[in-house]
């Protein structure tokens, strides 16, 4: 059966270089320019699920969609090497500073205008840098399709339907899913594959389509920082200082002295 699967990919700062991230105190955002970008780990699991669905339904096609600066094309090229058929990058300076709702609104516009029709939309349950778990459900709400979050297991049927499981601390929920639907996944669902040599060579002939705000027909008030109803009140690097004090004497004297110091500094009630 014909099926179009869209995988939302977010490029996040490489954890190995998080020490380079700085805070823009005026805008209340993070400066990530000096930090290399990698594919959000859970998004790799979402792409792996899409590839497994395609293996069961050979007529299926996979598009990957991301929003970010132009260099994210390198990350999307990795997705193409893994087996995705098309890549779309939403890149415009006016997209910068978007909260989860403005991000979902931008992705939804791209879905409707450039990727429809779609069968399944797959996302990582949350991103490594934001960890809000909001974009997936917000995107599904804007597109008016069902969504299932934090899926830990999926059984793919030849007709394209899925039997999926979600887990909580107290129970496991199993349900049958048919298209269209949005699914967010956790790391338990699968083990992402590595690109093959043939996949890397094939990716050279695949293009990444760049879309700006004009292509989505969204006003400046709907996107980026201007279209974000929520934003951090204040971001700052917490300051701290260490001091050391040597205590001498018998164990009883040192214990009494330490207790007095802690009480005077408010750590212990007198």
C-alpha cells in the first residue's frame, strides 16, 4: 500500500561540547553557534521505526523534516544515507527563538503545504536540549490527527497498521493504530542502524529542500520569538564559591565546633 511517513528531526547541541554554550541575557535564549549539532538521539529511534515500516510496506516513502540553521542539512544528509527518501529543512532567521508552540505551528504549516498527504508522523518523545515532550502533541493537535506518546514497542502489520505499547510506572497500554496518526517514541522501541556504504553513496543523489517563512505563508507574528507565547523569564549561570575551614581538637571538640558553625550559617536549627 502507498504510505508517506514523515519523521521530525531536531538537531541538538552535541553533549560533548555543552561547555561552549553561552546565555544571551538580553533575549533569554542560548547561544549555540559554537557547539556542533547532532541528531537528537530519540529522533534516530523514530527514523528507525520509519525504516522498519518501509521494509514491511515497500511502497512506503520517508520524508525527514527539521527546523534550524542551514548547517542542519548535514544532519539531514545522515538521515538520507540511512534510507530516508526526501529531506526538508525549515530555515529562516525569523524562526529563531521559537518556543514549542511556535515550533509546532511552523512544522504544521510545512506538513500541510509541502508534505501532505502523510500517513504517520514520527517524533522522538522529547529532545535532549529542551526535554519538554510538547512539540509532538502540539503538532498533532494543530494537524487535527490522533497522537500516541512515549511508545516503547511497535509491531508492524503488512497492511500498514501498528500494534503499539506504551509503559508507565504502573501499567502497560496496548492499542491498534492506523493512519493518519502521530507517534512519539522512547529509546526502548528499537536499536537505530548505522548507514551502509551503499546508503551513503545513494544519499549523494538526494536533495534537501530548503523552505523559508514565505514558503510556509506564515506571518512574523506566528513564528520564532515573536510567535512564542512562552519564554524564559531569566536565564543565568548560577554562581557559587567554595571555602574550607580546618577544625582541630578532640573528636568531641571538633563535633561541637562544627555544629556551632553550621548553626551560625543557618544550616542547622539551634
